[in-house]
């Protein structure tokens, strides 16, 4: 599609902020009013529109897509998103380790245990660790506490959290990325520890390395979106 606008503006709207193109407010991809909670989020969306060239590239709208996810998908059915996030908690990558006599276990212990213990202390929960891939359930009280934590988040933060958590295969890492002083690159490296370990042993494959860079960039953008939601 050819670029069809010249001016991109950020405007106050009822309930938040919106973007207009040549004076016309943008709507979501499903036709809803695209009103976001903070000016910081609106500026991220505006920057994407301003960065487009003569031909619009849909891949350049990462922040818009997260905003539309919040409005079009999460808002009408928050329970579905919360259930999906809790599913990641039930099989959280950080809880499934190699056997203690394997070198990988020591890497996992060093990277994962601090994140798990910090999450447990911050949210008042307990995660069950195990070696191998056999599922080990967390306690009902911990899952109920996590549910209450997620239910307290706004739609836009849930959109960012869903992206973070799915990329990391870990709700623990996703929640850590929401913290104000979070280091997204370090968090993604922790979540990706097993893949990185294999690459160190056998060498980096060019396609795999490129895919990892794409996922890391998406993770960092989701963390940036979450920070902008906080304003």
C-alpha cells in the first residue's frame, strides 16, 4: 500500500490518547477506536507511522499491533489471556532443569534461580523446580495468587506481558520484564539459556542466530511498550 498521509499527530481523546493521520483518527485493525492510556504509548505509535516510507510496510507496526491486541482481543475477553498466561506459569521454562550432574544445570541454576526466588518474594508464590520434562504442578494457592496478580493489570500491560511471556516461554521472565529497572536483553538471554548453551557447544547457525535476534528485538519492544503504558 502506498503511503496515503503526510501529517501524523498525537491528540488527547476521551479515555486517553490517539493518533490522527492528516486530521483523521486511526482505528484499530478490527474497526474500534484506537485510544491508548498514556501519551508515551501514543508517541510510540506515532513514531511508527512517521517512519514509514513511500510504501507502507506492515512489519513496522509492532507497537500498533500490541495496542490493537489490547483493544480488540484482550479487552473483550480478558479471561482467555489470563488463562493463557497461567498456562505458561504451569510449565514455566525456568522450573525445568537438566540433571544436577550435567554442566547445563549449573548454567540454569546461576541464571534461573535468582529470577525464580525474586518472583516468589515479590509476588508471594512458590514455584516447584524439577529436573527433566515431567510436569510438576505448583500449589493451588500460588496459582490463585498469580491469577489475582494478572487480573489487576490493565489490558495494555497484559498485551505486552503476553508477548514477553510467549517469547520467553516463562511467566516469571515476563513479569520480571515489567519491573522498572528490568534489563530486557539479560532476561531474554536467561530464558534462552538452553538454546544458547547448545549453540556454544556446537556453533552458531546463521539462520538460528538471525531468528534469535528477531525474537530478542520483539522482546525488547514489548518491554518498551509496557514501560510506556506506565507512562
